[in-house]
């Protein structure tokens, strides 16, 4: 091979190598240009925006739960009103005229007071009920007697007998007991502390 031909080939190879090297240098320089960096930042912003949207969606998803919580609060408020139930207890005797009048009176007012329960215990024939009445009388420090009706509201009202005027007093006691945060159901207390096999009648 002639010397001139070798020189041409070598020159061509060197030129190609220089071009390849120049292309590679240009590629790496272009890769780090601000435009490329800007794209990278945009990608980061996209990720951040996606995360923000996910957080917002999470918050929005929590809203129904918050609503449910509010609904539960409303329900709890309603339950609390029911928890303020006032129970009137009537110890009665079978065939007692005054007891019948008292029952008729309570049947007439239970619809007017949603928080009112009335429970009756017959004590002339039912020994267990009589024992409950005696235990309650002892708890309240009142005279033990077979005289009926004995009407009890909370732990502050316990009266024997019934009349129209007494009915007005009972209504006042019921309302006071409902508004009294210290209201105590003395019958419930005695029943919890003793093992009486009582028979109760619901009056409504």
C-alpha cells in the first residue's frame, strides 16, 4: 500500500474519532442545560401536585366520616335527653280507690312528658314488692306503713295518698327532677343493692 493511501486512511479515522468525541461532548453538555433542569423541576412539581391532590382527596374522603361523627353527636344528644328520664314509682294496693285515681292521673300525663316513666308495684298481695317498699322507706327515712298509694320521685319526694292537688305537686317534682343534674333514682339504687324478685307494672 502506498504511503499516501495510508496517510489518507489514518486522517479519515482520526477525523471520525474527533467527530464522535465532539458529538458525545455536545450530548453531555446539552443534557445539563437549564431547559433539561426545568423539565426535571416540572416533573418534581407534578409529583408534588399529585401528592397535594391525594391529600385533598384524603381530606374530602374524611368529610363523610366527620358528618357521621356529627350525626352521632346529634344521636348522642338525643340519647342524653332520654338518659334524663324521670321514673315515678307508685306502690299500690289491689282494690285501693286512691291508687286507681293515681294510676288514672299518670296515664293522663305520660304523653305530655316524653322523659317520664311510671312504674307500679302492688304491695298488699305481693310480698316481694312489699319488701321493696319497706327497704325504700328505710332508705329514705320515712315511716313504714301499709298505707298506699306511696308515690316516689327521685330521692327527694315520697308521699302517701293521692288527690288532685297532690297531682299538681307531683308534676312539679317531675319537672324539677328532670332538670336536676343530681337526680338519683332511689328505687333503682335499692334494687341494685338487694336481690328482690319484684313484679313491676308499666303505666303509660
